[in-house]
């Protein structure tokens, strides 16, 4: 009987701890640095999403962002979360004299810009992240940072930008836009942590998907 009562007490204590943790996660930024607790919430999820939750919940060191440093502007001061993301309206972008050295794809493949340009035998809608010397379709940036998106829309026209944010759930957003013929520039402010997947559709033609992984930066 004493053993049975002991097991009941342990079960109730674990349940109470889980409920307390769930409340805290619902109220604050789940990627904030303050959650360096001994309990790992990924243990409470199914194996299929446990790895994603563990990955998203871990603030990352500065070195994680270094390979992508040319693609974003760091926030003025570290912030664990902002109210929301912000994408600016398209602005005409003159590519003359500003062509990149190369383009990088999310798969890790890369090629020179001249080879990329020569492959554009038919008009298509493309989306890129502009860097100081290159363009990319994937980047890792700290929360609060901003970057420049470049949309290539040969004919121009009205359309929309679609955004999917993946954490331990999915959030979708749509923003109607008017794109200029040729290249358009759009500012993107990373207002929340998670995986951001962006693409646009103009004249019933979808662009490629750009992926931006946004993390909280570990304290130095």
C-alpha cells in the first residue's frame, strides 16, 4: 500500500510540473534565453516533432549566423521577440551594376550569376535574399534582424506574398502586392523565431520558396 501511494504522489507531482511548464510556454517567447531549465519540453512530444521542438528551443551561438552575415542587418540591440514580422511593399530595383557574384540554393548548391542568368530561357518568377556579394534562397538570422528580398517578375503585375511560419505548429499569412516589371526589392524584418518560408504568386505563376531560420542568439 505504501509503495502504491508513493507512485501516485510521484505521478501527481509530474503532472503538476507539466501543467506549470505548459502555462509558462504559452505566455512567453518559447525561444527566449531565460528558458535554460532542467526540464526539456521536447520530451513531452511525439518523436516525429520532438526533434523540431528541441532544435527550435535552443538559443544558438553567434557562430551559427556567421556564414550568412552578408545577408542581414543585425538589430540595434538583442531582443528575444517582437510583435510580428514585417514585409515592406515592393520597390523598383535596378540590377544594373548590382549583379551578384553567385547564387546559392537551399540545397547547398551554388553557381555563378552568369550561369544562372543564361539558364533563364523562359520567363519565370524568382525570389532571392540579397547579400553584399551573393544571392541566396536560405539564411539563418537572429530575431530582430532584417534582410532584403528580391523578386524577379519579368512581366510585373498584381499578386501576393505567402508566408508560412513553422514552430511546433504552422501559421500562414498572405499579403497582397503590386510587383514592378523586372526586379523588386522588399524589406523583411524577422519579428519572431521559427522557420519562415516565403514565396509569391503573380499571374498564376508561383516563385520558388525562400527559407529563413530565425533563432534567439545565446548570450555571449
